[in-house]
C-alpha cells in the first residue's frame, strides 16, 4: 500500500512509473502546500497556480531526488515559499483578493462589517500580510505549516538564529500594529515600515 | 535575563516554556516569580499565539485542484523530455558527448600541468560537474 511508504520511497516509486505513488504524494502534501501558498500569495487563484507548479517540479525532478539527503516537505515548502513570494512581488499586495469570510486575509474594511472578534482576527491577518516578506514567510511557516524553528529555518535556508530573529521582529511589529489599531500600510516589497527584513 | 530578553525569547521560542532549553527556562521561571511585568508578557504571548494559530489556519483546498495536480504526469510525460535530471538519464543520453568533452577537459588539464606534484589535483566530482553541470535545487 502506497500509504504505508515514507516520502523517499514514494518518490522512488514515482520515478519507476507507479502512478499510485505520485497520487499518494499528492494526497499527503497537497493540503499543506496549498495552505502555505494561499497564505503567502494572498489569493486563491495564484495559490492554485503555485501549487500546480510545485507538483510539476516534483514530478519532473523526482529522478534527481537523493533519499535521505533532506525531508521532502522541506523541499516542497521551500519551492512553495519561493514561488509564492515571487508571485507576491510581481503582483504586489494591493491586488490581494478580499474575502470577508476569511479572517486571515481580511482587511479593516471587511472587518468593520464583522463581529468584534472577527475584527480582531481580520486586523491580525492584515497585519501579517503587511509584514516584510521574510518576516511574513517566517510567521506563516510557523503558524500555517506548523514547522519547528529548525524546520522552518531549513525551508528558508537561514540559520535557526536568523529565523528566530525574523520571528522576534515580526511579532514585535504585530504587537505594535495591534496596539495602534490602525490599518497596516503595505507596499509591493511587502514592507510596512517594520524595520528591515534581513536574516 | 530582564523582561525585554524574556520577551525576545517568547517571540523566538513561543510561550510554552516546556519547549525551551532547560537553562533558559529555569532563568525565565525565576524572572516570572519576581516580575509581574514578565507574567503579563507571558499571558500576552499566549494570547497572540492563539490568535495567530486561528488567523493563519491552513486554507481548504479548492475543488478541482487535486484533479489538476494529478494530471501533472499526463501533461508532462518525462519520457519525451530531454535529459534534464538525473545522472542515469544524463549518462544514457549524453554519454558519448560527455566522454569526448571529458577527454578534452582532462587533456587540457594535463597539458596545462595542473597535476604536477605540489598542486591540488582536480577532484573527480569537479570534472563530472564540468562535463555534466551541477544539480539544481534538489538535495
């Protein structure tokens, strides 16, 4: 049964032509890949494009996979984050789809029509969306993908200390914005005056 | 450790002190005993943690995406593609050309005297990389 195999084995079986192995990889990782892409791009349509591209690359590059060299999820999340950030840069956050049903990407305008609790969540979602790019990626990997600091640092190809510094700066900025209560200002570079984004 | 140090650790490691390293946790627990402000920061960190988890819940997969992804092998049949990945395919497709090129490279290296005593010889992996190129982003 494909469901019993580890990722490395499924990749090898995918290369060998077992369609069930690729289907199992999709079943296992589609949700987390799309979830990360959705949070990082801000739009469902772009997240779908990113997700399809990630699995296309997985399919095409599977023959080069070296079992044991890294976790497949690290590679999947890294490619997802890179593609999503590229999409964000190309389009800019101004065109983010506004879904009032989704507090994670809600805006202040949407939140004004919601209950108070939803307003708070909407402001937090908007504040996260307004973080500088790498801080936003760090927060999203932690809270959407549920990665440990070490795992997320590997995805972002930075040291654990550098990743934790991104988290510290991100949360400091989130607290400041939530305390201010104002709408975050976003820019194409993802910067919101949060004091830098380097890791 | 002062309150600001404690805040940085809360932001970096999260508010669950059980997940911290022993030494830092013990120092933090002593600070919490003495500092009402530290206790307030810890409570606030738990609140932000909970709110971030809710705000950033993974989005549900839209209908149709799974089927579209499952069509990837059909849309991109590997057998008809040029040998972009994998040593096996590269050797199979480009072995002859690679052998000629490798001979040329080796001849150049020997001719230039780079393998004379005292010099670092080229690693075999370097020659291979010269001939076939380096792998991309897969480990």
